[in-house]
């Protein structure tokens, strides 16, 4: 039996990758199974409940029309409890039967700068560079070190996060990590015995509240302690670059391709970026859920204009036409966001702005500036985040704000300057080479005034 070891047993993995393998197993292809655990002491009650249920759980999907479907997912056959040294994960990852190690750690968990080099200023990463295993790099290094020692053979490392060129960038980060740690032999082994495919993952997956378990019980009679819920849309586009074999995911709807570039650019720019903008805008207007923001004509127009005016013209050009119908993609995304039954919170989607600005929004700004074109529509998104961050600074947000890479002292310092917006626009973590660009500052300043006008309306 071939094994996929997944790091990060959160809701998204269980609503996405685990579902594809479950459906393959349901078709009679039983050659692969999933094992999984967490590299940090996160979600321990949910993981314990999943272990008690032997990895089985219920997936509730809901359409924009409110149709709910319940399915018991049984592809996770081994749940590995967390322990600080990750002994259980290391043991499974070192076995020859483990052919793929996948992971979902969020964009903030990669600690990469604008040049795809590790930023060792983050304390967690610095700890792992000194020998720890609390980040994805430290954990993967510990697993691969054991795999090398016991001759476990080649293995594919598969990122499942919303990170542009996620496989390539993870690989660059991992090789940099190994070099800094002086792991010369392991680095050479990794270069020869691993591949890191890029992929694009898509399914809106809110954090499940207690109402999900109540509906599962009513619909199925099972008192599930670890259910998940998601929209009925699902997509997975994967670069077919696996060194030790893979499941036949294409039989259950995944798209195996030579390059995921067009799909990931569409997903990141047409879905992830406006999703965040809608969350920031909705939060500023006192709304709780994403669908409420999409139903607000002014907020919806911001998202629509950003995609239509600025994104589509740079992704679909006469020289490089997009293979996707981007206008149709935009309309489907807005319809998905309007699903009131998901009850996806602005708090969840608004998090990690210091990763999302450079990852989701800056590429469009950079490309339009290089072409001498207007950035007025795109500038509305960082302007919304700036106003949102100002409320965080003044402790005026009605929700907690979480950001895996933001330095709170640096963010607070923006608003202690004579010109907070200029300070915000000079931050190298947010803007990279665009930091302080005069046209950028002017565009965001004008957009910030439009945001203030929106909030007064």
C-alpha cells in the first residue's frame, strides 16, 4: 500500500485532497492511503476526535441554492498525534511505502522574501535553523534526514497552499534551509531524490461551527466529532511531476498538466485577492460574513472593477492569450462568494494581509506600472487593508486579527508617523521593490479617500 503523508490536518485538507483520494478509493482503486498529523500543537481537540473516529469524518457540502449533501470520507487511515519532536510523523515519512509528503501550512508558513530566499528574521524559522522542527522546513528536514538514513528512497514533496509557484518556491526555500543548516549530504540527496510539483487548489472551506455537527447528526444519525463543511465547487490542477508515483487523481476530476501557471494566476488574482478585499471592506462596514459584502453593491463593484479593469488585461494579452475565459471565471467566483449558506466569516478571510498584499496583489500592480497603465482599481484593495489596519492599530476592530508574518511593532509604527499612508507604502515586506514608488503612493492615497467615502455612505 502506497502512502501519502500529509502535514496539516485542517479543514481544507479534509475538504479537498482527502476527498479526491476517497473518491478514487470508492471507485475501487485502493492502492493509496493517507496518513496525517500536525507539526504544531494546533487543533488538538479536532485531531483527537478524528483519531477516535479512526480518521473517518463527514463532509457537508452546500450549493449557493442551499442544497446540502453529506458524505463520510474514509481516505485518512492513520491519524498521528502531535508530539514536539514529531517522532510519529518522522517514522511514517521515512518508510519506503510513503511516496508523497504533502502539506498545507498557509502562505505565511513559507517565510520567503521577494527573492525566494528564507527570511531568518522570523523567530520560528530562526529556531528551526538552529535545529528545531516547528516549521515546514524543519519538519520536512527531520523526515528526510530519517528517510536518507534508512534508505527510504525517492519521495515527492507536494505543497497544497495558495502560494504562486508553490512547489518551486518551497523547493527553493528548502534548499536554502538545508544549506544554512550545513546539511550538505542531505541537500545533495534532496536534489537527486525529490520533486516538488506546482499545483493549484480551490475550495472555499469555512471553519466549521457547532451547527455543522448538529446538521450532520440530523441528516445522517452519526454524532461526528470532527465534521467539515465546504462549498460544492472543487478544483485541483497539478503539475504531473512525481518522482515516486502518484494516485490516478485524473479519474476523479483533478487536472494533471505540464504547467499550472495560467490556472494559479487566475486563482490567486481573480479569487484570492478579491476575496481578501471583500473581507477587509465587509469588516470595515460592520459585516460579519463574506456573502454580505458581495451583496453590498459598492463592495461588489470594487471586486468586479479590480478584476475587469486591471487583472484581465495583464493576464490575457494578444502576445500571451489566456487559455481560460477570465470574464466567466470572475463571474463564477463572485457567485461562489455570494453563497449565504457557507457563512464564511470576514475574520477568517481577512487574516494574513502581510502575506496577501505581496502574494496576491503586488504582481498586478507591478505589471501595470511596468506597462504605464492605471492601477486605480487594484489600489482599492491595499487601501482597504490600510484602513482596516488603522482600526486594528486603534483597537477598533470588532474581530481579532491574525497575521503570521506581521511584526505588530512595525505595523503600529506606521500610524505613529506624520504620514501613516506613506509609511505603509514604504514597507519592504509588503511591497518589495515597489516600496515607496511615487505612483503607488499616489494611487493608494486616492483609493484611501474613496474607501473613506464608501464608509460614510
